[in-house]
C-alpha cells in the first residue's frame, strides 16, 4: 500500500488508513484481516508502524494505505515491497528502502537516502540536506537541493535536474555525469 507522511508542529503521532483485502472466500478475508493488524510499538524515542502483510498466504491480496502525521523534527525511515511514498515537511533525515515504489519528497530539512529496485518516478524538491539515490526506475526529478547529490542507478525515463547548489555525481548503466553546481536546469 501507499504511505503519506506529513510533518506537523504537534508532538503527537496520528495514524489513519485503509486496509483492502481480496480473497476467494469471506473466511479467508476475515482470517487475513485478523492476522494483519497495524501495530504501533514505541521503544525509547523510536516509533515503529508495521502492517504485518507478510502473515497472509499468497492467494490473498491485500494492501494497507496509511497517512501519518509526525512531529516535524522526526527522523523517518520507511521500508516496503510495493506502494508509493509521499513525505512532506520533515526537518530530520529521511530514508526509504523499497522493492517497487514511487517517491515524492518535499520540504525536507535533513539528508535523504532512497534505495529502490524499481520505481515509476522519484521526485525530490526543496531538500536542505544531501540526496543519495540508488536503484533503478523511470522518471527522476530533483529540484532545489541544497546539499550534494549522488545518483547511482539507471533511470530510463525523463531525468530533470534543476537548481542544485552543491556537486552532483550521477553514475548510471550508460551515463556518468559530474557537475559542481547547477543554477539552471538539465533535462
């Protein structure tokens, strides 16, 4: 499923979401629902949210879409197999690890690290820290990045780079590009 994470001035975390289950029989759907609660655990200052979808057998299809509101100063680390991530207004670092995800980040105050095996699009805008991308995908758009940018992967769609304040190092399957700064745009 998809996850949307929004930074807030509030010190509390709010979670809303929707779980969708597709099964051949109602009993299977009910069993899948019961065995996959969204769990929230707190250990010290670390809050972990798990959807537990690995507990469902291969015949049952399910997704869990979540929207989380977290304190702006939070450090965010998300992992997933499939589903898009949208993260806005976070002042701490953001790390995303996914097999297949579209990623949209905006107004991030810390460093960004994204590792995807496959992605239809990655868009990062207004990032104050460094950006480190690994993996492969289609479209890539990086705009208004104040820290250094490292791209190590293959992007086969439209690549748009705009207003990069520090050096860019882009190494792909057939591309190697190094730029000391980019006040304009490369497409």
